[in-house]
C-alpha cells in the first residue's frame, strides 16, 4: 500500500460524494457516501475487484481500502 495512492483514492471518493449528493455541505450522509466510495476505489485499485477475494489479496486490499475510506471520510468533513 502506498500512502500517496490511498490519499488520491480517498480524495476521489470525496469528490464522488459531492457528485452523488449534489452538494459540498458537510453531512453524515455525504460522509458515509465518501467513506464507502473511497473504500470501493481502494478495493478496485488493489486489483481485488478482478480477482476473487482470497488470502493472497487480503494483505494489500484491506489496508488500501481502509486507508482510502478513512481519508475520504475525513476529507468530507472539511469541505
């Protein structure tokens, strides 16, 4: 996992939440959407979306997804 990748994916998740909600206002629903979007982007970027989730991909998938989701959630609170 690369911190730069997690930050990029997290900020992209935050931007997705703005598009989905149509607002940049801080709200619990936008934070939830940002966190989920960031985590999904982290899973996709790790390659787990194209390969079945297994023990081999878990060490890369979980930290990247969690970090991306966390960064997206925090970013959504400060827009």
